[in-house]
C-alpha cells in the first residue's frame, strides 16, 4: 500500500497528462459497452467489471479529457 501511495503522489505531482483507472473486481466476461465511471463512484456489494470494458474506457481516454489528471473508479 505504501508503494501505491508513493507512486500516486509522484503521478499527481507530475506535469504529464495522466489518468489513474481504478476498476472494481475484474472479470473475464465479454465487453458490455455499459459501465459507470466517476471520481466518487459508489458501488454496491461485490461490484465487478469485465476487463474488456476497462480496456474500452482506457482507450477512450486517449481522446477524451473528461478524466484527465483524475483517478476515476470504473464499475459495471
């Protein structure tokens, strides 16, 4: 946990463009194309998301600045 916190502090202090993606429990299920994203994401019991949906969100961040320099959670 300390390593994660140190890593994030360095990223936050960086002048680079970045997005830290925080998915819930990952599954190997198919992409749904439907997921929730927020910096203050509220999730229920046992939240999960398909790896394919996380990948979709991450790829979209290449052209979308909505979460630039933020750490959103991603959930199904």
